[in-house]
């Protein structure tokens, strides 16, 4: 691959999903929970748009070592960038107060774990890092992007009575019972992008454009570029909100011409 490639979306119905997937995608009667964009053979990351009409399960993801041993998979560290939030929209990360694994298990069975979590009321533009082992949940009325290791291993602790299995033994083995710092403030880098998420698995940056801009890659491998708002042309091809592009590492500077203003996000595996 020597030129940018528009990645086709994969729409996934979820019991907690939403019909409100605009302005990124065409509204539908389906309850769309996730829209996936992936080129696993090129970059070990998964990019998602997530839409919630109901709360998601309380869950946790394993780290690499546990996931390799028990699931034949990579672990799952991820990040969330909020696009839209209904009034009172919230998410949970970690616990309000430290608890023991025994307390966490009992609270998962009783449902009391929901009240023990550290809930954050969110607003568009905020970013939250979710390291493997962090107990977490998404509330209703949210639209966000999620960037994660390429893994679909999830251990549910509590699911609001839905008829889906829980995974308490594995969850107890990987869960961190501590608190979480909350939203991560952006940091402006030397190249003019704002760094909004960083781990050893991915680095994510964002930029708002109101005029011509030459996109230059920073990674030693491919990058994923997502259009969060606006439309225009990119390397001579039209782009619109809701698209995700694969940019090859060897690409020359690619001109972006927004029609008015546009917001783009990119993510890549950091250099060693």
C-alpha cells in the first residue's frame, strides 16, 4: 500500500446500541452499538465509533500476559474520546474507594458494584484512558470514539440483569481495585497536534483545521486517520465525517483541504 486507503465500516447491532448515529453515519432503525474500522494485518489497533442508548455492562479487560495465556489473544488497553453526551451522560472508571477482590465479587453478584464505581459526568472533547485491568462502564446517551489494542476479550462483572454470562473468576484475576484519575488533559506537541491519548500500544492526536494543511506521517508504521467533523478533500479524494483512512508510513505529505472547518484524529503505534 503506497497511497491512503479509505477503510470500509462494519456496523454491529448491540442490545444497548442506538439509532442516533448521525452526523457520522446515516440514521437507521437498527440499534447500532459499534462501528468498526480495522486493518489488523497492517496495524494492531482497532478504531470504533460507539453509540449508547442504554448502559453497557460493568467490565474489565486483561493485560497481555493473562490474555495470551488464557485467551490466545493480546490484552486490551483502550481510550475513549467523547463526541456527544446527553445531559447527565456519564461513564465509570475504577472505584470511589479501594475495595478488596472479595468485596468486588460480592458486589458484582448483588448489583451493588454499580454504586461503588467512580462515575464521571462527561462532555464532548474529553478523553479517558482505560488501561487493562481498569473496571469500567459506559452510561446511556453517549457517542464516542474508542481506540484499542486489537482484541475483543471482555470480562463482564455485572450486566443489569441481561441474559448474558458473567466472567467473575477471570475478572477477579485481572481487575485493579483502585481509583482512576478521570479525564486526561490534552498536550500540544512540537508538531502542532494535540496529544489526547498515549500508551505503549498507541498514540492518539487531534487537530482542528480551517485551512489547507499538509498531513505528514510520524510513525514508523501505518497510521489511522479519522474524520470527526467536517468534510473536504484529502490527497485529492473527498472525505467526510465518519470516515477512517489508513495512511502508509512511506506516504509523502498529503494535502487536506477542508470545505470550511474539519476535525481530524490520528492514531498509530509509537516508535520503540
